[in-house]
């Protein structure tokens, strides 16, 4: 039964995870393309995978803080009902992000942890962009 559930999760998220773990640099929301200048410099200067993991972890913290800022700003203009719906949507997105990015850990291998970190950063950047441009016409 457990294998069935894991298979189901991979099948359900397959359209979202078709690229290999290392083949995400072409995404406009990848850390390499949309990350902060601090990340880009850290990633450039990293001498090994441990340092690169540190760069990604720090970038995830920065991007999460930026996302929280966008969320806070967007909630100030909402009605109480709108705020409740926005918070519920954010809770659902957090569960989705964690489930999607944790799939990389199931692949195993030495790059699985870094692939998960890249996924977390990419998804957070994407979500922030979506919220920043939600009402653009």
C-alpha cells in the first residue's frame, strides 16, 4: 500500500517534476535567475556542495522573508473575510510546496537534499511573484 501511495504521489506531481534535479536553471524563477545578488555571489564562490547547500539555505530564508512581506502588504487591504481566505490559501500552498519539494528526497542520492533546497527556493520565488502580480491587468 505504501508503494502505491508513493507511486500515486509521483504520478500526480509528475507534470511538475519532469526536469532533473540539476536542470532547473532555465526556469525564470530558479535561484540562479531570480535569486538575490547575495545568493548569486555565494553560489559563484562556493567551493563544494556543502557551501552550495549553505547558499541555498540562506537564500531560502531570504526568499521566505520576502514572501512574508508581500503577504503582509496584500493582507492590509483585505476585508476580514478576504484575509481569512488568503491565509487559508497560503496554508494550502505551504503544504503543496513541502509535498512537492520533499519528493526530491525520495530519489535518494547525494544531490537529493540540494535538489529539495533548490525546489523550496524556486517555489517561494514563484509564489512571491504570483502574489505581487495577482491583480495586474
